[in-house]
C-alpha cells in the first residue's frame, strides 16, 4: 500500500475541475493508495474556494457545494488527517532552509517534503 499526501491545491482539484484533476481522481479512486491531508486542509480549502468566488471563477453555490463535498469526504474518512506536531514544523523549517533557496517552496508546501 502506498501513501500520498494531498496538499490543498491537490484537494481543490478533487472538488473543482481544473488542470491536474484527472491525476487527483486517479489517486482518489486507487484502492491501493492511502491519501493523507493535514489538519490545515479544512480551513485552507474553505479559503481557496472563497478566493475562487471573489475572482468570479465559481459561484457562491459552487462554494457551498464544494466545501460540503470536502466535509462529507472527511466524515467518510476518504483520507487520513494527520496531526502536525512541533517536530513537523521544525522539519518543515529545515526543508525550507535546505531547498527554499533554489526551489519555490512555500511554507505549507514544505510539509510535502516531510
């Protein structure tokens, strides 16, 4: 069994068709793949969809539907939510120091490197 960490940008692709959605759907539907998200995913996905409403990319009704679908998937345990501990943040900082000078590595994206 393999595991894949989905950051918020990947999760958005699950609930809103855009470039990369097919790959996320493939992972989602693969019974041999365990999916992981962080605790930060819930407020981040709400923020991401709110931004799409502000830019006119989706409607308020789409916002409501997408965030409800995410909540339903969380309730169904379609993915495992991982706790973030102090050691994770320390390792994240280390990763940014090591890779962030040569690779675009935003703060929360550094968790993907853990």
